[in-house]
């Protein structure tokens, strides 16, 4: 969470404490503003994880059964994590995009609904508009590749 300016524009930027920032948000946007985008965030986590782990498991099983790569090798885990990250990011980017849009919507006095946000984004740029920022999501795949290689290594030593 970016706390340093909290939406305040002035000539001399000054940092606010977390409490000051929360108080500022509540005073200027109301208590509901603290939860902007929470719904899409909660809705996005379940499908994102389900897609990720399903794809990871299916890819790992497929690579292990094909036989051209050593069974359960780090390469299998790297390729499985990469494909899972790609599929999951591509499938759920619209959810995260809507969540971010809703969190950044501080111009209006009335918080827009998820439906209004989706309609506005679609009207401005069609389906492609929901995939703005997808490249940054793809860069995050590298982290999960490393994570799953380490996870699978530790798991193999414990079992």
C-alpha cells in the first residue's frame, strides 16, 4: 500500500503515518473507501489459485509422462510453474484490473459498482482494455518458477 502521499497533492511532499493516512481516507472519502476493490480481490483469489494449481498439476503430470525430461526434475517444475503462471495471469487479469480501477477511483463521491467499472472499461477500450498491465503480471511468473522449484525440492526431501 502506498502511504507516502495518500492522494494529497502539495508542493512539499510529506509522509504520513499509517494512522494519519487511514484517518485522511475516512475523512475525505468515507469509511467504505478503505475497502475499495475488496470484492473483486476476494473474487479473484479463488479462481486465480484454482487455475494456477490445476494448470501446474496437469502440466507437471504431462511432462513427467512424456519422458523427454527427467521425471520431477527442476526443469519439469520450472516449465509447469511458467505455464501455470501464464494461464492464471491471462485468465484472471481482468479481475485484477477491475479491482485496481475501483481502488483508484477517488474522483467521484459515490463509489462505482463492479458492474459500472466493467461497463466503463469496456466502453473505453473493449476487451483489450482489461489486459492493460498484463506484461507486468507475466514478469511475476519468474518468482513463482523459483518458488516451486524450491518447494518441490524441499517436499522431496521431507517425503
